[in-house]
């Protein structure tokens, strides 16, 4: 997944908010982490303010369902 596509998808999840959208956002971030590394995840968390929306914190690895 490209970082641009991840950003687009995460913006949709932020718009909806809620528990299920948090899980979807976590899966998107897990894929970004796998493909692009923790630095890219941290940048998305800060840029989209995912800490206040979904309580994701920069520097903490995101785990998918695998």
C-alpha cells in the first residue's frame, strides 16, 4: 500500500470514528508498518492526529491480527 493510499483510507476512518473504525485504522497502520516502517506510521499518527482520535501513540509498534 502506498503512503498516499493509507492516508486517504485513514482519513475516512477518522471521519467515522468509533471502535470498529479504530480496528480498521490499526490494520491500515500495521500494513504501513510492514511496508514502510515505524517512521511512516509515526508520521501518519501525528499528521492525522490519530492519538486523540484512536489513542495510537507514535513510537509504539502497531500489531495487526496476524
